[in-house]
């Protein structure tokens, strides 16, 4: 397992990391005990970074993860959670106020059975008033950082340009990491255009969803996937092409996602311990540069095509 520092935080994380969204039953139903075992499998096999949110499963992911963390030494992992995006009674809602952020951090720590959060993120800032993020949400998280309640402050987002806006409109050192999803994958590497900017501001990069939320899997594209139909058709072609070469597209997707040393880590999510081991194996597999070129050529008509978050 390779370990890389997130920006200048001093946190060295495994280049493949555990995203706990699946513990909330976000994508598929789960057996709680199996999900907890998936967490243990990840930690026991070198993964040392876990990301979660109160939004995932509308608190369920944090609750299930907390049951797993109760039995793990705190020095075996770094933990990231979020504020700003929530859900209740099956309804999504957003609240980026300072008051809610403070309450949310405290409540997350209770659910997670921890007394310290390594990275606290503002969740999906594309849904927020960016002025509120800059002038209210981030300052209260910096206050929590100064008190030692959280270690570091980050932001997450689908729209890359929002990262730049926020970072340029807050004091230097406010934002220490960004978490971007679906923008460093076989079909979309657009985050590379921002890496110089992030590095010049000492900001670490966390990548998520190497499978593009299910576009890049042999299982098939989920019905709910928001990608344009043309991109879905290209994805099917890419999956079949990899199969014809005797390689699972999942392996190529993960080995591509983790090969860039400028990206600290890539988050994947599963409740299946076997899939944890398989993903770690993919991360340790050398990137097939020739197959990568062929697959990216398939995606060329829709390369970097994206979609609206929901």
C-alpha cells in the first residue's frame, strides 16, 4: 500500500481509501454486520482513511460506522465527515449555517463514537450560497479547528470551478483539502486542470468514485444514474472492450485513479469485505497504459462530459 500526504496537513493516507456512503444503504441494501466487517477488512489490510457524512443514509452510515469504530484503536485510522447536507424522514435538506455546522460536528462525533475528527468538510458546496460558505460556514469550522475539536478543514463539490472561487475568497490556510468525485476517472480527468492551483495553495486533493458512480462497472449502470445517455452508451462499449481483453474495467478504473501521485487518495465504497480486498488488489496492480489509451479513445466523443448533481 502506498501512502501520501493530504496537502500540508501531515496526514499520510493510503492511496485507496474507504468511503462509508454504502453503510447508509445509499446504493444497495446492506446487512449491517457485513458492512461493519468491510470496515475491519479495510483497516486490517492497510487502508487508514475513512470518509462519511450525516447525509449518507440520513444518519445511518455514521451510526453503522460508529459501531465499527467503537472496536478499533483510534490511532489506526483518519476520519473525515461533513456538514451542510442532511436528510430526515426521506427528505433531503441543506443547512450551511454556523449554528447547524457546530451542532452537526458534535452530533457526528457522538454517532461515530469519537472525540476528534481529522478532517471536517463542507458537503457539496454547489448547493450552497458560496458567500455563506466563505463568510459563515468556513469561519466556524476554522474556530473548531483552533479549539482542537477537528484537525483540518476541507470542502467537497461536483463543480470544480466552485473550489477555486471559495479558495480565492477566504484567508490562506482556511481550506486544507478538497474532495472531488467523478473528475479523475477513465471518462473524465478534468481535475488535472486544477492541480497546479491546489498545490500552489497547499491544498490536498481527495478523489472519489473511481467507477463514476457505477458507469465503469461490469454490474451495469444503475437506473438512477444522471449521466447523459450518450455517455452511458460509451461506458457500455468500454466495459465490453475491457472484457474482450480479459480485464475487468473496475481494475483499470482503480489502477488509473490511484496512479497519480498528485492525488492523495481515492475513495471507494462497498459493504462487501471481498470487494474491499479486490479493490485493494486493483490499487496494487500496475496501470496498463496501452489499455488505458484504448479505453480513453472509446470515451473520446464524450470525454469529460459531466452531469448535474442531485
